C-alpha cells in the first residue's frame, strides 16, 4: 500500500540529511520533491498546495529539538501534516440510536460495495457483538441479490430476501419492518450502483435515504482511482448527507491519492480501508498510522492488532514453549507459520506495517508471494510426518517422490529446505528468553511516537 508514494517521499526527505538547521533555502528542494511526489501519487492539486504551504510554515517557524536532526524534524512535520490532511483520528460508526441502526451503502458499480457490506457485518458481529441483517435494493445488476445472500451466509448475518421485480423503496421498507420485529441491532442497505453518476441513481438514493433515515450513509469507492475517488465522493456528498467514506482495494493502491484527497475535498472522514476480497479484509482507518506507513515508519499497532485477531493462540503458545525448551524447529512448525502468515494477509500486509519495509513490499512479494507460500505448503504436505520432523531423512528417492507429489522441482524443494534452515537458526537464538531480548532491543530503538534515537529511518 502506498509503495510509490513512500519511495518518492523518502527520496525527497533525504535531501535534508546533513543540514545543520531548517532554513527557507535548504527546504526548498525538499518541498519541491514532496510536491512532485504528491502529484505523482494523484493527490488533488488543491490538497497539494495547501499541504506544502502548511509544511513550509511549520518548518520555518519551528525550533528544532536538540535530540533531532533537521531531517528528522522535517520528517516529523510532514508526518503531522499527512495525519491532519486525512483526519486527526479514527471515526467509528455511530450506532447510537433505537435499533435497528440503519446503514445505507452508496457507490459506483464495481467499487466493492456488496463485499464491503459483508465485511462490515462480520466486523460488527465479531467485535461489537451486534445482530446484523443485510438487504439488497439493487434490482438492476444481475445476480446482485444472490451475491449478497451468499456473502451473508458466509459471515453469518441475517439476509432479508428481495426480488428484481420489486421497487427499491418497497424492499427497504419491508426490511426495516422485519428488522424491528426481530430486534436486529444493525440493518445494512446495499443500494444499486452505476458505471457513472447519473440523475436517476441520485434521485433513487435520495428517496431511499429519506425513507430509511440512516444513522450512517457510507460512500464506498475504489482507492486505485486516485483523486477521481475524492471527486466522485464529493459529487455523492452534494446529493446525500454522507457520514463517511470506505476506500476499497487499498492493498492495490501504490499511489495513495484517494486517501490524501478525500477528507480535504469532502470534509467527510475515511472510516475503513478494504484490503483484498476476503470477508476479513477490512481495517479501521487510523490517519496517524497511515501517515506512518506512507513515510516508511510502519504501523506496529495495526500489526499487533492483526496478531491478536488472526493468529492461533494455542499453536503460537505451543511453538513458543517448544523453542524455549530448545527443541528443534521442524518443517511442520514451518508449515504452521506459513499458514499463520497467510491468515494475517500474507507477506505484503506484514511488510507494509513493519518499520522501514513499506517501500520494498512489491519487490518482496514478487519473490515471497502467495504463490510461493502455496508451493511451499504443497511440498511439505507431500512429506510424511517423520520427514517433516526430521528433514535429514530426505535422500534422493524421497525428494523425487515429494516433488512429483507436489508438482514442483528439486530446485523448489532445496530452496524450501534452505529457508527452513535459516528459520531454524533464528528460532535457536530465541531459546532461553532470546525473543524477549530481541523485543527489548526493538523497543529501545522504536519508542512511542515512532522516532528512534538517532532518527535512523531508511534513507537518513
């Protein structure tokens, strides 16, 4: 996420390295590079102008702390302003109303609106313990109703049936009545989208909004459309009183133009980021965390939350106990670690949130991507339990059997065994509290606020 913007901004900020203090002369080149980086990221021009002016005023009017170099001070200012552009803090859904709390979902066709309904339903059920019902008022797109029904079943939400022969207003009214009868906490209304904004769509949305009186009216938009996403959101906001925006396909957005333009152009907060197509691929939008990610400083808090939610605690505890006792880290353990990593969104998601790794996510994924994960799992699955526990048993005939069974080559198998040996060495160092020592070391270099002593971020 935001890889290109991260790379460009890192280069722009590097020009201040070695300067004794911030002056109008020595920040000009950096400001010019930052401006170019933002424009290349497809950030709207009014947003870029305002951002550059604010950074310049703060940089020239600030006293550089003795513990920070001018480069670090400038980085701190840029981070604060990025956060300000995107909103100071996360804004949660407002569900404070007499049930059912109605949430109206709007957006263009293909933005991922229906999938987002399912993701939100899952989130509210699992984290807020809400009862959720979903209904489709999209009577125009073929299979739209069936798609929502399938997704509702997948996440365990109640589905209110509708039919293309019905009027959208009648569907919504019937769904609200049923939700009240069943004491449902939250009702999601999935509205119809179009390939482009048109008068008939807006008229229908206005009528549905007036009828449903939603507590939240969320605009769902594809992050990869850049500043067009912000312009489309602004057009919708003129027709509907939007309460927030959800950026979908954020994992494919290397530029970041939408995230940096939406709040400024609409005044509406970004509430969630959609990551991938799976129903667990939704993150609350925290401006301060995203600002850190953009600058290559990582997002450790979100990474910790991912671990808390998605890692199998029992398996993790079992491995930790095994390593602490000095027992061997075998291929079965390796396979379980691959599965845990995939559950957390894969290597791309992890690197994106690790300090200093955001700008290399794409290159890393090209060598250790989802395809490689599946290949490694296939190889290990083709082994017997004894072979997984003791890879030294793998002679020529065993290797041939494994590669034939997994549809891979001897080179693939040898690469896996080499990676496993490297992992074994790391795990061995964690024996007897080594892991705690590593964490203390990391903590000493990355205190609260994300600015390590000496300020040695990548490129500085």
